[in-house]
C-alpha cells in the first residue's frame, strides 16, 4: 500500500508538471498565432520524438526527455546583411535555382551566430515574409514571450488560492498567550543577517545566557515590572537599550531571577516590517502557537508578493546553493535543508508525502498541491530572468527595441531597425551551459543526497 501511494504521489506530481509545461508553451503559441506568427512545432520534452501529429502548419508532439518543452516560432532571428549574403546557382540537372549562404566570418562565436541565423532562415518561405517574429511590434513580442511564464504564475495563483481558502497554512510565529515561555535562549549575539550560523569564540555571549535563562523558563518580571505577555516583554527589552536588567522567571515550578545587561542590536521593527532598528536585545524567543490562517484572492496575492521577494533572493544565490549541493554529493558537507531541488527531487518529496502515515488525506493533498504551485511559481519567475535563452531575454530585447526606436523618433534620427537577438547568442550559449550543469548537479543530488520531508 505504501509503495502504491508513493507511486501515486510521484506520478501525480510529474503529470502536473508536464501539464504545466504544456500550458506554458500554449502561453507562447496562442498569442504568436493570434498576432499572425507562424508556429511550426509544439513539443513537450526534448530529445527523440515519441509521438507527433501534423495539424495544419504546426506539428504537435511529445519527446522522450520530459524536462521542458518548446514551440518553434519562425523568424526569431533577423537576417544580417553585413555577414550573410546569397549566391544563386542553377542546378544543371533540374534547372532550379539554388540559394547558397556565403559567409565571411572569423572567430568561433561569430561563426556560431552565422550558423544559427542560416539555420533559422532555412525554415523561412517566401510567403512567410510578413509573418516573421522579429517583424512583430515590440509589444506583441513581449506578450508572446511573457505568455509562457505568466501562465505558470497564474497556475500557481489558482493552486495556492485553493489551498489557502480551504486548508489554509500554518503560522508558527504567534507566541502563546499568557506569560512567555522561552522556546530558545541564544548562546551568543549574532548580526541579524547571520542569525542562522553557529556561535564562535569571537562572538559575545548573549545577555539571556549570562542571566542563566534556559529554554522552558516562564518569564514573570523584567526590572520589577510584572510580565503578562510576549509583546509587553519585547517592548520592555527593546526600550531598555543597553541598561541593566533583572529578570524574574519560574523554572520547574520554582521562582528564580537573573541579572544581566541588555545590548543594543539591529533588529526588525516588527514581525511584518523587516526594517532594521537599533533596539535593546536579550536573546530569547517565545514558545510559538500554531495557528491556521485562511484567505481568499487578496490574501493569496499578499502571500505571493512575499514569495516573489524570497524567490528573487533565491535566484541570486542559486549558483552558490547548487555549488553547495555539489559539495554534498562529494561528501564534503551535509546538504542544506533549504537547498534547491530538481523535478526529480520534487517527485521524491511528493511520493514521500503521499505515502507517509503521519498525515491525513487533507494534509497530503494540501502539501502536494502547494508543491506543484511552488514549482510553477519558480518556473515562472525563473523564466523572467532577462537573459537569453530564457523568455526574459527575449522580453528585454523587445523592450530595448522599443526604447531605442522611441529615442530615435524623439531626436529626429532614422529608425535604428529591429534588435538583432542573434548577437546575444554567445550569452545564450553560456547561460544555457550553466543551466545544464546546474540541472545535472541538482538531479544527481536528488538521487544521491535527497532532501527528506519532516513531518
């Protein structure tokens, strides 16, 4: 039964991700066709073709490696008259004209650009002249290229909305009511940005540790003032700055007290405001009360706003975190709990969740839906990165085209023409290589040192 449930979770996750990929590509294809563009291929997956069917001018199909998808929109790269010319010959046997591309290029990247441009134009027929992607208005290009990742974000929104409005989400940051019971006592004082690292001999001892406080203590007074809840204690500590502090507590049913001096540290203004403020610091956290929050569309938008900030930060640190996964594969360090995972790791998490007996059906379903939503949100955000070959790179090219044409009109200068994305292909090759390497590292990591779900 456990193996069956594991397989069910694994298959459900992979089918959902493949469906998301298919919808992502529809987000590109539908507006491209709507604007008159020519789409010759729509495929889910990469590698050898498993199945395909020609419908009109578009071939629809599935390929063997289910790690992505693509649509082929004709005319992505414009011709370059400076380094591509034509030679017309007559085939002696048939009498037909043969158009050959003559190149005068030197250098590896220059040759790669020329080859890519030539391969692109092998698909262009005379009747396609007005249907080429590069000839579309800049805003149409933005709509076409933003359509894919926008679909993923929309999928994430509706899935998260479903979870938040029915099951809700657990919030553990609300202290239990009444006199605060300490969940933890800091051993040392660390800068807020470094709060998750171990203490060293060079770090000053935390005032709470100097006062002899321990986890489980119930704080009853602070400098003679009776303490009734956590908010009051927090305000007393912050307002004390670097003054002396006498703290009363109850431990194992017996009253006790400790004396120390709070220190001034930069800490967030509140739980909802991350602005750092210099305030008094003791080094204690209260026992939290698990609360389930539910909400509708506006609540979901607010939560996804926070996710956007967190995802942007994660994208900046992604190469470093992938490097750490590589270190874990080699056994040089443990894999961090917050390290990124591939679609393989996501499948394992889905399988482990659906097969455990520590969660009920509603909890399993909520986790699985949230996992699929999270993958869609990350895919959408990732594809908006303004680098080729990602969708964001094409969006950036279209916006640059609009900007330089607008500046030219304002200054009364000739139209500078279309942006030549082919000139950015060296960047695309480097980025694509980096993405391939990171993808392989994560897949191997998810097989060798997988993350485990904590229930």
